[in-house]
C-alpha cells in the first residue's frame, strides 16, 4: 500500500553536478499571491473530481477581480464537487457536467454537454492559457503524479503555458502516466488535504439483483467499462467469481476493490483507468500493479476502444424508452449530469469484436416507471437505440439485438416494474396506432 509522506518543504532550486549551474525551479506561492502568477483572463483548466483543491479554490476567490474575465473549466461531478470556482464579477465557469452549486450561479456558469472526445477537441480548440491542479510531491526522477485524476490534465498540460500546482502529500502516486516534471511547473503551493471521496455503500436488494443479472452475461476474459455509483459497484462485486477480467474505463469506484481481492483480474497491468473516486481504502490501493492510469487520449480514444476484443460497457441511465433510447442526463427536476463518456464507449464497443453494450437501471423510482413510452424520457437522448444491446433491471434482461420495434418494446415491457407494464403496453399500442393512421 502507499506510504503517506508528511508535508515537508520542497526545494525550488537544483544544481547541475556537471556544470555547477543552479537552475531555478517553480516559484513557491504564499497565500494571496495567485494573481501574481496567473495571467488575467483566458481559459484555465482546473483539476476536480477526487483531486479538487480547497487551497486553489480559496486562492481563486481571494484573487477576485484581479483575475479579470477568466473562465475556469473542469469535470465537476454532482454531489462531489461543491466549489463554484468563482473569482471576481467578470469570471465564469464552464462545466462538462451539471451540478446544483453551479446551477445556482446562473448565467456565469455554462454547462457544456459534450462527450469526452468532443470535450478534448473543445479544449484543444480553446487553448487553455493556464492550469490549476493537484499532484503528488516529486519522486526520485523529479516527476509529480496527477494521482487520482489523470484524464484531461495529463493530456493537455504540455500545451498549457502556465501550470500552477497544489502539491499534496496525501495524493497517491499512481502507476501509468508519468505525471509532470517538477521543473515544468510555473508555481506551486504545498499543503496536505484529504482527497474528495464518494462511497456508494453496500448493495441493496435492487442493485444486487441487477449486478448478478449482468454478471451472468459477462464472459471470462472480458474488458469492462463501468461508471460510478451503487449499480456499477454492485456489478463489479458480482463479478468476483469471474477470471481473467480487464478494465478499460474513464472512471472507477470502490467496486474494483472486490475484483482485486477475489483474483478476478488478469495478471499484470489489467485495469486501465483515468479517474478514481471512492473511499480512502480505494486511494490506498491505487499502487496495485493491476492499475494503469492514462489520460483521456487513451481511455476514450476511438481507435483504441475499437481494438479491444470483448469490450463490455456497463452504464446507468435515468430512463429507457420502448424504442431502446437511453436518457441519462435529466430528470423531472431538470438536468442532473452531462453525456460523459458513455457514447464514446458505446461507439468503441460497436466497432470492436464481440462488444456488448449494457444499460442498467432500477425498474422504478418513487413509484414512477423508469421504462417509459417512446420519446417519454426527460431531456435529450443520451444513447440512441443503435448504441444499446441489453437493458437490465432487477426484473430481468431485455436483449434488444436484431429485434424489430414491436419485439424490442415487448422485451422492455417485460423487465419494467409489474405495476407499470399494462400502462406501458397501452401507451405502446396507442402510439403505434397513431403512427399508422398518419
């Protein structure tokens, strides 16, 4: 397991043994000095997820109007990332996900609903002028690990001129991506901070049933992509009896610990991931030789995904309609999230050999069916009917492959909550009759 380093000063100068010339490394910043190192205006990429920095959030707020019309952007996860990253009156925030805290900022917070490949293209087009991120202290080779959030910052930092790091001794050094050389940092803060955590807890009856139904159709030797939450973690726990499994996923939670403990994972570096969000137990285990952290240019790369044999994608949804269209971004309360990487993985699994795209969701929530009539979901369609192979609820599996409209609808009605099956059947009949009469 990882050994936690106590906070200690890091030297900001080095001497070359061959030349004897002293090289000045990153400037050490004191509280209140961020504006002197961060040029005003422009786009600034910030680390978030489990690597969001309280120190950098506070420094941004303290700098205020001195940062001008700066736009802060990152992957802010609802329920985990509560900061708004607002500086002065001219500052704004652009988020790939919708969070309640940013919603409260009104027009100053822009929601950019992009899949990860499009988000990467957007960052490259907008060209961030600065990055604010958390990383580990430098290792013996002088590299600072991005730790639990590699994703976008590892893919983009080389093209970002100003790089300001919160060096956190509590950040684990994760294998895979080499990180950033300490000498490549523009400026640093150093302080210890616990990582953001999110624990899904033990399985309930519904998530456990869904997990076992999915485990029955996942073959040994498959490569898994999962999301975050109770159902994905239940699926991973249900797979503990499998063998030779791999992971290739943008995000992993505590459920992966059961795979490590059970021996289900293939030998060697078999879990390629971009971000870890979970408990301290997960963060302490990230030096396991199975893990390989990689940037979004690898985790979500279309060609890489298409080259994976038996890629099984397992994603959650808010609703699925009777055509098999998936709604994963909104509810009756409005937008709750963004499209994330599910579309990237669905397209990759479709292009690859033996791919399997699974959508998992409870059949009902608060007495409301989550299997809905055609076009009856909230918000935009997140995954088309061509991006889904199997839909799973606690009542069974609907295998939609190679089925016509009628057969697809009947399969989905069959896994709906029993109290909602007849209303769904009626809605289907009425809708089809209306189409035929046109």
